[in-house]
C-alpha cells in the first residue's frame, strides 16, 4: 500500500520487522514539485519498541494481516504463558519475552485478553485496561494522622508491587490500571 493510504492502527512490515502505526505526520514542501513526505511513529510487534520512519507519499509499505483473538489465560508452561482462544479453543504459547511487563497483569478466569496473531503464530498480547488482584503483603494501617492521604507499598498476588491507600489490608482485592500500573480502587 502507498504511504498516503496508511492509517493509524494499520500493521505494516519494514525491513522484515512488523510494526503497528501509532501516529502519522504529513509534511508538504513549500516549493513547487516537492514531494510530500510522511513520518510514521511505529511500534514493533512483538517488543513494543518505537521506530520513526519517514518516506515519500508514493513509496510502498507492505500491509500485514494481524488478527486479534480473544483468549483466556490457562497455565504456565515453564517460562511461557499458555492462552486458550475463546471461540475455537486453540492454544497459544507466548514466551515471557513477548509478554514482557504485562506478566504482572495476567490472572486466570479474567476477560479481555487478546492474543495478536500473524500467519497463525502468536506475536503479542493485549491485556485488559484493568485487572483485579489480591494484596498479599502490605504494612498495617497507622492509626491517627488520617487527615492526610498517604500511600504505602503493597505486593500483589502476581508479584508486582504498587502504591495503595493506607486503609487497604492484606487479603483485599484491588483493581489495578494496566496502562499506568496504579491502584484504581477496591474490587
């Protein structure tokens, strides 16, 4: 497809690497006969590494067919995460490197996980915007001085650590925003 036809969200291939287009800037030259150039902000799939690409409007980019399959987390196979497709029960094995920082947001029986698939091979994982996790270790609430809102560190059931309000205790379920990694409220 021509650079002028690429839209945000498209998945393209450049130098053998697959990228998702996150932002597009179009620049028109002031001189007559100058070429219009497009600057794309791309993120690699998998890995989510940023890459900037500038090309002329008539240059070609290869579009890649990326499927998003809704799936549920099944189990761990060594260091790999195994997800099962909600529709046809296909199992997708995702390496820990593909899952990356999202590993702390993977819980059993939760909805909203999408495995990104190119040519029947899983290449990425999209997690829901928030997940419910259990607090396994946090300091007890300090009595008195409740006029100020203070946070304390809390270790969650998946091993990640976040800041929670003082009133949260061990064993409570909390909602965590997966985009920011912050406490969103009690579950």
